[in-house]
């Protein structure tokens, strides 16, 4: 599998409060961004994989909702995660 437990811990440690804090918005956004990048590369090679396309659209929506939530609750944390992940709005 492309997303091992070690990779998840690394993402949560880098963007979350700790490697055990899997529920923070920043950690979830980082995880979704990693998965989105992976699925995007897969779809570049396999254009007609519609189930992966649907999964990608779902992940983008989930990440968008978390970013909107974070923007509403704490603008500084929102700006930090946007800058850290180099996401464009």
C-alpha cells in the first residue's frame, strides 16, 4: 500500500500536534493532500479509472470542508497550513 503506518505518523508528527494526534484539522488536511497527490498521479496514467476519479473528488471535498472550518475557527492556523502545504486558494 502506498500509505504505510510510518508515513502516516510522519505526516501527523510534521503537521499535527504530535504523531498520535490524528484528529487535528491540520493533520487530516496533510493526510488528504498526500492522498490527493497520489491519486492525481494515478489518474494521469489511468484516465478511465472512474472509481478513482470519484474517490479523488470526494477527498478534495473533504479537504475543502476542513479548510473552510479551519478558516472560520482560527485564521492563523489556516494560513500556516496553507503555507506549509503550499496549497492555492
